[in-house]
C-alpha cells in the first residue's frame, strides 16, 4: 500500500470517528469499486424533513496531490473522477484530514467550486469549513441535482465561452473500417488571433457499429453542431457550399488512406443551452431577462410620477 493510500485510510477513519459523534449523521464506508468515492453520508432528520445522502472523497493533508495555502488546501485530481462526481444524483464532498489539528475540512465539488485545466481539476478546501456538528446544517442544505442537470452544470464553462462569442470547435478522428466501442475527441477554443488551444481531450464509449457523428448530439445536448466552413474551405477547396444558404451537412474534411475520417465541427448554443444558462443565473443570482417597456407607451402613463422617477434612475 502506498503512502498516499495509508494516509488516505487514516483520513477515512477520522471522518468515521467524527461522524459517530453526530446523532443526525450515518457514515457508510465504500469498500468496493474504484469510483473516486470513499464513503457515503446519510443525513437524517425528523418528519416532515427528508434524509439526504452525500458522497465523500477523503484525503489527507499529507497527500502529494494536495497543496497547502493561506486559505486552505488545494486538491487536484483526474477529470474522470470529477465527471463522475458532477454527473452523480447526490452531492459529493471532498474532505481533507489535518493530522496535526485532528480536524477534517470539507468542500462540495460542483461547477462553481472546481476549476478544470486540461485533464486535471483543482478545488480549494477552505480552512473555515470544519466538519462537525456546526457543519451539518450547511451540508444538509446542499442541493441535489438530477444527473442530467449535473451534466449541463459540468459543461457550463463551455456554454459561457460560446455565449461570449468565442469559437469552440470539436476535432474528431474516426477509424471508419475498425468497429470499436472507444473513441477520442478534442475540444478546442479558438483565440482571437485564430490559433486553437485544446481545452479537453477525452475518451468515450459508443456502440461498435455507430458512426461518431450520430453520437455527438448525445455528448453535447446543449449545442448545435456544424462544420467549420472556413476550415473546410481551406482544406478541401470546396466551392459548392458557397452556392447555398442552407447549413452544410456534417461530413469529414478528409479521409486519410481510406481509414481515418477527420472532422472539424463548430459548436453553437441551441435552445436547451440558452435556457439552461438563463435558468442557472436566475436560480443562483436572481438574474432574469427584463422586458423592454420602451415604445408605444400612453402619454398619461409616462406623465406619472413613478414612471418619471424610474426614467431618472
């Protein structure tokens, strides 16, 4: 057993010991399966309130992937674990055990608290969030999302890039004569100078006989997919697309050696993506689109004191 595994086990025991002193908390260790969760908490309460379950990943402050800062502990990990957590139907907490003080710090892992950089995520577990009796009410108030809503929350930074009129493109390489359940994608952000920066590169699974392009709408339910017309025009010297105003069909820009089809697709927000961003901002900050009241307003209404005061604001 590695040093990280040993210190991690010590952290799990510490959370179990603290939980045993909290009457409204049931601690259940996760002993099988590599899911990135070490345990589950069940928070119980009296009727009419309902119980709530949470997933836990427990780390020790001595872990080599943890960095101490003035504000707390910066935890890092693989995106595969983060994806699992954010698509879970229950909230997931990252806990850090501090041996010198014998205390456990915690933070929820969600789209607001986690930063993703390439294939790694980063989360600050703050010094002032100590697991104990005073933390139970705050933890029990954490929202539970459906896995579909959590899926959209995970993709929110990409939606916001598109909304800010940044070009987001999807590079796909598909072996067309080799049925396989595994594929790979690269999501890139285009800078204003035209250069592309890969922001996410990951593997996925599909039916062995399903072309990749049929799976893309499922992987990006919030986006409309279209070919990058400028890129295709430069690569293929096509002129047919210029003669029609209709969107060009999804197609590869090249099939190399009759084996590898290469795609370059642009993402734009569809109705689901726009609605999610609007709903998410309303739920978190109370923002909503305000209707315009300018136009054909009756003069008697405009002459009212309330309207005149409003116009001066």
